[in-house]
C-alpha cells in the first residue's frame, strides 16, 4: 500500500509545467494521494516568463494517465473568500482534505527605491493572508484522528538578506513565524505544520545569465530542480514525518546567498 493512499491533497500554485507545484502534485499522486490543485495564470501573464496557458489541463491529464484522482480550479488566492472556496471545491471533487500545500506565491522585484503600498499589498494578499486563511480553514475542518499536514513553501530569508526583494522576503519571514506558532496550536488536532525552503530552483523564472551566476554558489554547481522540493514535501506529508512539526527545513543544496 502506498504511503499516502486514501489521502486528499490540496496544492496551490500549480500553474506551470516545470513549476514546483506541478512536481508536488505528481509526487504526492504517485505515492497514493488524490490531488486537487489551484492555478492563476493572470499572475504569470504579468511576469517575464509569461503564462503556460495549457499547463493546468496538461498536468491534470498527466496525473489522470498515471491513475491519480485529480481535479483543479483557476483561483485568485488574493481574494479573502478564496480559502473557503478552494477547500469547498476540493471536498466536492475528491473528499475531505488531509494535506494542504501552500505553494502559491506572489513575487516581484522592488528594493527601497521602488517599494510602495501597492507592492506591499499584493505580496501580503497572497503570501500572508492567502496562506494563513487556507491554513486555519483547513485546521478547523480537519476531523481526522491524526495525519493532518500543512506544508508551507518559504524562502531563504533566515539565511541572509535578499536585496531588491523587500516585500517578498518580509512576507515569507511572516510565513515562517506563522508556521512555528500554528504548529503548536493545532498539534492536539493531529496536524503537523512545517515550512520548506527549496532554495533557487530551476523552474523557468531565471534567465540564462542569472542561472549561471547562481550555480556558482551551490557546492554541487547545479540549481535545485522542482522534484528536489517535491520529494521533501512528500516526506513531510507521509506518516513517517508525524514527529516533525514547527520546523523550517532548508532543502537548498547548500546554497549561499550573495550580500550585495
């Protein structure tokens, strides 16, 4: 029997074929979970890499071909009502959710000369409010005797500064603090809460020059791959990780940031 057999996972932010979200969906599904994922292409449309228009349908088809029960929805997680809507949709499609992976994120470059209220609000709405509301709504609904899992994706802010990413770094620092405190609150409900920092990942957002510069800061001279993060998320979702909670785990290949 597969480790996640009978569980239902909700994974946010699976908008691109080479993204971490898509890799997590495959990894959880391959180990027995049914998978409901959300995506929001309008965000990608505003980014340099652009949207991967058919990616959600292709991901769903790929999961289904592997015998994985799945469903998905386009959802703007910056809306306060989205947390309830996402969990409702997952439950209608696949049943009660026992694994929540908060992978969706909002990230733009800023720095002190460009940071303004609109930038802060956009990061807050997805990275903090969206993650927090989904997590607490999940915990309120969870009715199992154990095996509940909340896994938040974060970044390497606790390892050092992230120049020109003030809003992003600050909101991810808040996610780490939330993870530690929520873990203590929901432990009695049989839910673990952890955060994963996947480090710099080759998911299509780096230009070639940036990628080359980043590789030099890894001991193994390679970038992380989406599957690297997905394997850790799958472990944290499994019964083997029931004694791990309130942790921020840096699965970053020994990456060391630059400080300029």
